[in-house]
C-alpha cells in the first residue's frame, strides 16, 4: 500500500515520487539501497527510509515523514542522533542514515545520488581543481567524511545560502532546489557532463573460461572484460575501496590474485576459519569471479565499480578509503580482519 502522506500536497508528492523512481531506475545514478531523496513542507520532511530502494518509489511505501524543526535543532546543537524520536509516519520505517544533510540543506527538494561519473571524477588528488574546470557550475566540494552526522557537520562548515550543488569526495553528488523538475535536470546535466572517459580498450577481448575457483563463477563476458586488464595501474586499483557502498557491499577491497592456486588457498583458509567468502575475486589477466551466493546489492555494486573504473583518468593519482575509514563503515577492525585472512 502506498502511504498518502497527508501533510504534503498530492501533486507535489506525485512529482517527487516520479523523480525518485527515475533516479532509482538509473543504475548509473543509484545502486541498490544507495541514494536518497527528500521533500520539505511546513516544518516536516519526507525522506527515503533506511534500507529501501528508490526504484520502489511508486509501488511501495519507502518514505518516512519526520519533524524537520526538531532535526534542525539537533543539527544546530551538533548532537548526533538517529532521529527515531522525530518520526511522524506510522509505517515502521526509519529515516535514511543520510537524513541530517537533507535537513541541513535549506531547499524544498534534496536529491542525493552515487553517480558513477561524479565518483569517477571525485576520487583523485586533483579532483576539486579538475571539477572546477569540467563544470561551469557553482558547487562546493566536500572532503570525504563517514556518511551520516560527521558528513553533515562537514557540509555545515562549507555550505552557503546559495549552494545547490555539492560534490562529495569519494562518495557522490547532492543537488538541491525548490523546483523538482529543474533540480532533476540539473543533476542529470552534471552527471552527463562528467562522463568524459572510456577505458574499454584496456580489457582483453577474449576471456578463456576458468572454472576451478571453488564456489565462484568466472564472469568472462564482454561486459566484465575490463577486469582482465594487463594494465598494471588499473589492476592495482581493483583491490582498493573508493566509496562507502563499495566497502559495505563488496567488502574492504576485492581480493586479487596472480594465480588460481592462490585464490583457492585463500578460499580454503576462509572456510577453515568460518569467515564469510567475499562476493567477488579478481584473477590477474583472467578477470572477475562471482560467488554463487552473491546478493543482488553486491551485483549492482560490482557494476557500479565497473562503470566508475571505465571512466577514471588513469594518469591521476587516486585517493582510496583507508583501513580506518573502512573500519568505521563496517563497524569492525579491518586490520585484524586482513591479518586473519592472510
Ligand atoms: Zn550517499
């Protein structure tokens, strides 16, 4: 059942949900439960609920109404909160973990996406100056912070009353405005403008099928051929973490190996220790291997990673998430994990 969300005018609500659906249906903008949208009216905010997918905007109840004034007060006091006490809706949903920046940005509509082209241009040492060259728009560049309250506090330091575009380093894009159509168009314009590079030719054209990695399927199709690359720099990036959802759904870096034997030993070692197997492995010059148990969100996330890798300028020096940053996303110590699997 679709919630009627009575405190918002029906027409506004309909356009808002239509645009949320369009964003959620575009895998270059939103993958799995990533990305979120909000609309404000009369001291209230309707925001995507935590764990729900924007692609379900029209056919499921995925939004939750919250008390905007109460949340704004908490942000002004610098008080971290999950805003559970500020929920007005009665649909048992919890507001997105990114609710606080939606509340902070003083515009009727806030659209946040993990645009593959934005990410591809927001993960290098020179991202900010490059983006100033590529985009003839006024935007603020927000240094990487853990998503949630920490990120909102960083945005609070940088945001101006006129700000309607925010590029989040190693994360994505926020576009805000008072007209839903204009805000959506501006978001698409930025996403398209940043589609600058294709690294397609860096993959091997024919991938011989390798079947002997236990529990994994060799993705030897044209689509995934980039992972078979002989380019050393590109290969070195496969095991790095670039943005939060990458870590959450693919783990702290995709394990890469030179030989099938090493991959099989790694799997045996994890099984012996009762540690969950990662959804993907990469074998040098051979390509990508998918765990037969990989969940849909992991599959969306590997495609996102692929689209980002296809669009990065390999002459750049890249910024990755550190072990500490990976740990704070997963709530476990990555260094201890890395030692235990080696
Ligand atoms: Zn995000």
